[in-house]
C-alpha cells in the first residue's frame, strides 16, 4: 500500500500491513473461475475447502449453506450439471465479494504512503489493546513522534523527497518495534506507537533502538539527516485513563522534548 511509482522508492523495503499473499492467491483463483464460460473441473468440495480458509465468518456461513445443499442433492440422486454450475458460480461470487469487502476494510484503516495504520485504524486498534491491557493488568507505553524539519526538506528538495523521508521514518519505527506493537501515521509528519512494556521498558531503550534504526535510514540519504522528536506516556493498568488522555500526555511530552532539543542546539551554536 506504499507508493512505489518509480525506481527511487525501491530501496525502502520495510514491512507493510497489507492483504496476505494467501488472500491474493485465493482472489486469483476465484477470478480464473469466473472468467470463462466453462467452470473448471475441480470439485465443489475443493472450491469450498479453499474458500473456508479465509477466516471470514459471513463467508463461512454462506459457503456452509451451499455445501449442505450440495451434499443433500448428492445423497439422493446425481446432481444435475446445471445446478452444480449454479452452485459453483454462487460460491465464486461470494468469495469475490468477501475479498473485495476485506480489501475495502483494509484500505479504510491503512495509510497509503507508509502502509501503517492511519488515524482511524490506530484509534480502533489502540482502544481494543488498552481494554485488554486493563483486563490482564499489563502496562503499555504510547509513543508520539514527528519528523524534525520536514517542511525544510520539502522546501529544499521537493515534496517527493519529503514523502521519502516519511517512508524512511516509518521503516525506522517498524525496525525499532515488534510486529505485535501498533504503529500508525496519524497524518503529516506525526506517528504513534502503542507498545507493551515487554517490547520497550523505558525512554532510554526506545531512543537507543530508534537512533540505530535512523542511522541505517540516514546511510541512504546524504542531503539531510532524518531525526525524530518523541514523547512517551505510560498506561498504568491499575488506573482508568482514556486513550485520549494518554495521547494528550504523549503529545505534551513530545513537544517538551522538541523544545529542549531546540534550546540545546541553540546553545551549542551561540
């Protein structure tokens, strides 16, 4: 779901949240069934078994109903060819619709540029995770960060370079955190991560790991140095705090950190 329109994007190979390869293969198989006037000779049972691997409850119910009809007809007398063809086409249509619905749901919660969650996806996933953390007495950390001087990168090198900086920042975050942590681009140059304490124990550990990831990203770019300002808020499972309150605290901490870094930089140049 990242933009990969030219060769300049090919060096950024960070993992992306996208439809699984298995779903894509299923879609390809279904489309091949629907293209021709003659249905493939594979059995209806084989088609249903393949579709049932989709983990889609609504689709499972529909296909189960079709399978029951098929088994019922077969138990009495041989199934007429025309009815068998109708059942296969019905299954094919159901699978195609399910895959399309799944793709639409994925796109609705995915940031197109980075492949991370967008704000909608983050809010939904993070609220669910906080409920689980409270229920199981687990502490989590919320990290807010933004790209330093992204406007300067855009002004000096163009918006394409700015987009690439955003992608590299996303890749650095993905390399820093675990697959089970929730990563999102909230918009513009702002990112958020909801991570368990098993993933990162404190600010120093986060900064050290993120700095190493950014060093790798900067090795690919000589025109500017990519850096992030971060803020962290801890969710205590013993207290009841909303996601909004946690995000506000992380945001305040991020801007306090950015202000301190700006003062330090000014002092060094004075």
